[in-house]
C-alpha cells in the first residue's frame, strides 16, 4: 500500500471501500454529507453532472439510501466469501440491483486517447454500477484469501492484500501496523520492569 491511500480508499476496491465507511464503534461516514462527498470523490464516483443532483435534498437522501443498500450487499458478500461462497440469495439480490440500474455506453476522449466506458444515467445508477462492477471484478480476479480484515484488535476495516508475499496483516501500516508495534514494544518494556 502506498502512502497516498486514505481511509476512503485503503480497501483497494470501491466495494470494499464502501464497507469501510462504518467503523468498529458503529460510526457511519454516510451520516456526514461532507464525508460522503469526499468518499465519492476519492473513489472517482462523482462526475461534474452529479454535483447538482446531490444538491437536491430529496435526491441526496435517495443516493444515501442506495449507498446503504449497496453496503449491505457488500457486507453480505464479504461474510459469505469468508465461509463457503456467495449464496444464491445474495446473488439474486445483486441481480435485482443490477436490473434497477440504467446504464449507458459512453465514448470519452482525454489527451488524444479514446475510451468506451459504462456510466449510470443518474448519480445513483452510476454509483451502483461502479460498486457492483468493482465487486464482480474483484471476485473474478482476486483469490478470496487475499480479501482480508485488518488484524489489529481495534479495527474492522477490510482490504485486498496486494503484497507480493500475500502476508499483509494491516489495513494500513501507518496506523494499525504502527499501533500494534507500539503496543508490543510497551508490553515488552512493562515485562522488563
């Protein structure tokens, strides 16, 4: 993991980052409009056209509801892949979410480079598409053993282990890894006293 990851992106995939919007003390980042906007920006889910839609209170609350529903599905997938695999019930729920989305194919041009991309017609479609696409891509390309929960006892954040050795233990070495090392150091120091 590089130092430019924030709490909003340390999961390594949009869907895992969405799961990480709630912490061990059950504080929900989706309750704070500023944190929601930052999360959407850092996960590259905000288009210029989405900003005006998010200024409408009714649409904003609908999008928060969609994010919470998506997060529930992401939690279910995480818990089920830790066991035997994704159940048909969760798959049907994902299919139902997919059927509700309105997605179109768009041609983008940037710095002389053309790219065909799928994007949602409305903000909630766009977010839903990218969260579910992220999940499907991860499940197709990453072994379930590499999708982990941080080993620090005070952390419940998840991440994709992209380390070469496949032995990453912490969501972030800068926070949980260092806290663990400091706790071990003070425990050894106390034993010597």
